C-alpha cells in the first residue's frame, strides 16, 4: 500500500526561515509592519508595537498615575508650611588701614576669595553657636516646638536645627550677602535671620577693633624712629644750602628748564613740518621722474588755480564733444573752442610748474628751520646738564628729606585715624535690610505648582514604565512579530474574535452567516493555502495547537467547510481520542468512528458520517480511548488514511494540543503538512515556540500558523491592513443576502482536485 503520497518535507538543520518561506513571500502574504515572510532584514519591532503596549495596558498607566498623583497631592497639602525670611548684609570695600610690621592689613573686600571667606565665617559653627546662645526662654520653646518629634537619630538640638535651616548666599555680581532662615513660624524665621546678621556684624566689629589696637601700639614706635630720621636730614640739607648757594641754582634751573621745554616743542613742530614737506616733495619727484599725472596728488589738485583750470578744461572738452555732433572741425565755432581749450591747457601746465616749485621751496625752508631748531636745542641741553651736575647732590638730599617727612606725616595721621576708628567701631560690613515676617500665604514649602507638576510628570512616567514592565514580563503571543520571529512560523491567516455563541454555530460560522468578517478570514486562509506551492496540492492537513482552547477544532471545521464550498470533497477526521469534539460541532452522535475502524469492529463506510454539509463528511472518534497513542500508531490507522486519500480531495485531521500530549506527532508523518493554531494573547511564547519546534523537527512540512481570536479593539495596531474600521462596509450584509460561500461548490468527479482560486 502506497503511504508515500506526501509533499516534500521541510528539511531540518541549518536552513533559514527565509529559505523555507520563499513561496509564502512570493504569494504576497506579509503580516504586520515589516514582518512579511522571506524578508531579508528579519523582523523588527516598530513604533506600532510600542503604541499597542500602551493601548492594551492603558489602565495600568491610569491607575499608577492616579496613585502617584493623589499621593503627591496628599503629601503636598498635608505637609507643614515652611516660611522663609531673609536679611541682607552689604560688604564694604576699604583702603588699607594700618601698617603693622611692614605689612598692610586689608580690612575690606579685595577679591572673590575675601568675600567667600566672610561667607564661610557666617556659615561656621561659631556663628551658629552664638545665635543658639541668644535663643532662650519662651523664644527657645517656640523655636523648637515644630521639631519635638525629632529625627531618625533622636531629638534634635538647637544647633542642628539652626544649621539645617539657615541659607547664606551672595547676590550675583554684587557685594550683598543674603541670610535666609526657614521655619514653620514666620515670626521666628524673621527673628532668627536677624540674629545671624547681628552676630556676624558683632563678631566682625570685635575682630577689627582688636586688630586696630594692636596696630596703634606698633605704629607709635615707628613714628618716634621716623621723627628722629627727619630731623637729622633737615639739618644736613640746611648745611648744604649754605655751603653751595643752592638758592641761585634753583632759579637758573627753572629758567633753563623753561627754555628747554620751549625749544623741545619747537623742534617737534619743525620736525613734523619737515616730514610733511619731505613727503610732498618726494611724491612730486616720483611723479616728475615717472612722468605721471601730478593732479593725482591731493595737495596739488586741491590748489585753487589748478582745481579751477581742471574744471574748465573738463567742461571745454565736454562742450567740444557736443559741438562735434553739430559742426565740422573747420567750423569757426569749433576752431574757437579748440583754441580756448589749448590756451587753458597751457595755463594749467604753467600752474603745475609753479606748484612744483612752491612744494620744493617749502621743503628746503623746512630743512633749514629744523636744523636751526635742533642746534639751539643742543646748546640748551648742554647748559641744562651743567646745572644738573651742580644740583644732583642737593636734589638727592632734598628728595630723601621730603619722603621721610611725608612718611612721618602719614604715620601720624594713620595713628590718629586708627585711634578714632577703634572708638567708633569701624567695620567693613553693615546690615542692608532687616528680615521681616513673611505673609501667611507666602510660604516656600510645599511648592504646590512644582509638586503638582512633578506628580503629573512622575505619575505619567511611572505609569508608562510600569506598563512597559508588565509588557516585558508578558510573553504571550499576540503579534505577527511574535509568530514569525519568535515562534518561527509564517502567518497563514488571521481569524477575528467571535461574539458569544454556541459551539456548533461557531464551528459552522462560514456557512451560517453569523459573522461576515470571520467568513472572509477563512476565505483568505483558503486562498493562501491554495496559492502556496507546498500546500495547494496537499490532501492531508494536520491541525493542532500548543495548549487546549486555542480553536484548533473551530479552525478545522470552518476550513473544511470553506474547501467544500469551493468544490472539494472534504473529510474531517477527529483524531483527538481523549476529548473528541468534531461530532459536537455538527450536532451528530459519536456512536461509531475511528476507534471502531482501527479495531476492525466497523468498516470505514459504516463509520463515516456523510453529507453533514454538501461536500463534507466527518469521521468521529466513536468514543474515548484509553490508549490513544497505541491506536494512532497502529497499521490500521495508516491504512485508513490511505483509503481516505482515495475517497476525498482534502482530509483535515483534528489532533490534540502538542504541549499536552504527543498524539499529533504520531500522526504527523501520515500528513502532507501541518497547520499550527495560536489563540491571540493566550499562549506563552516559549510554549508556542517549543511546540512549533517539535513540528519543524518532524521532517514534515509545516504550512504555517493561524492566529485565532484576534481582538478587533486592538487589531488596528497589530493588523491595520486587515481589520481597519474603513473595511466594515464590505462586511455588512442583510438577512436576505446570500451566504458568500453558497453556490460556489461545483459538481465534479470525486478524485478531481479543484483548481486554485485567483
């Protein structure tokens, strides 16, 4: 008996999915976004997949968002209000005050480092302790009242509270420092801020007074030493004047110096005049040597006569050019105009010669004036040097005396200033603005707008993150990407979700007109199988799934009815000997069937239930078997399948799920190919992948997968090209409309195979 009537099996090994699916891709059936069979680049997730994650889990996002947002609102409006009050200090720039041990003590702000140093002093524990010492009695009780509960480490001390709630900052691009303090009581906040300012200014004043007093003691010693030195120098200078008559030298020096200044200024003038005259003369010489146009020089062209003649010549040339259009060259008016032009050009040439001579004369005069001025200056310099030699020693002694005398005066004045300043408590910082209690509605915490914004953004962000996390741990098969890339099977067709109805009605939905979309889906599946090279001539189809409840029997009955409606002789064999279901789908008895045929207690002819629908017969199980694997692997079962091949054009074997039992794998070698049923969003990817791998490793062709129970609410995201809302008009039929499968079955011989539909 010939049992080799099978299509070539899919080879196992290292063959790629694209090689196996070339026929599928050629037929033009690609599902999803970029998931078509045979694509070279492999399937990739698109933005639609991520949008679907959010669409399916929108309630996760909403719930998390509401929880976070409400929590933020509760925290915001339940938190104790914190008020902030601040006072301002102005740091002052001051000149050096005293000289102490030959060093200048700078009491003011000289750099950014000085300002930052003072800010650090204000932030120091010393200032905090001084402020804490000032808070006593009722003020201390009111100050510590909000912190009575303490923290993680126990009750808080005033020092800890002060250090944690005061804030000191420098106003940008200024010498103003702001001292702010935060407290639930606005009056306390203002009072403590003022205490910080007062304590810093008091500390700064005391430090400056102490430094001033030490400076006064040192400067008094320096004054006595300097006074003795000045007196000695004054006596020596008086002796020199009497000996060398330095008074007359001073008068002569003044006269010589005045003349020297005047001559020096005159030499500068003559030098500038000479440079200017030389530049002009050199420019004229260059034009004369190169026979260039002297009028290109501004100082030549700017002379009144030359400028006038140039304008006159230009006008005459223009006039002659205009007259030539009316008169000939020998016309009297033309001759007169030409003569006038020649006369003007001669006068212009004479004017240029005169201007050249004038420039040369100016240059020669400038040379003589400069030489004479320099000779006079040299004589005066010699006289000045002679006087300098006589008065150098006198001036040196006088200069030293004046310096020491001025230094003595400065020391005396500085001592008086320091003494007066120490009594006046001089300081380099002053309070610019006192802290005032803020209004009750001017609290800084909680920040309602900011917290609400954080609640909105954070709630939405956490909601999205939670939705994607749930999607990450959710590995159920639902998209073409999952089927083709993860499970590893081509997608043959998609069956929409069916509204609630009885099982027999679902099993015959393609002929009872209960759901037009489902009927069209099975027509598409039928066309896909008839267009594929590996399935169009197949006779025996094995239909299975990963787990129970994925609609394999539903797919089997409706696909069989679709084949029958297109003229094929079809038989459904219920191979699920554990939970038979096919007889229920057609409301028939399960008295005789496959078990009886394989055991020899009934013939095939007696067991087949004929004409359950035009062109469709079924072979039920005939009951339940205790050892289904033994029956399905029996030789009698092989002979039965061979006999059915001779009787029918298409044979559909409804088998148990692969994940539950291995019955389908026992039958698989007798089939031409398998169809794998997957229910939308039900089976785990690993389970479907494992079951599909068992099919692919069996050396029998697996035609592909059928996605069953697609939720139309999300179909627009996964399969927009198949179940768009705009398609609904094509599926609406009235009760009087004829079923699309009615009337399509053609009468033909039993062994004739229907030609594939276009």
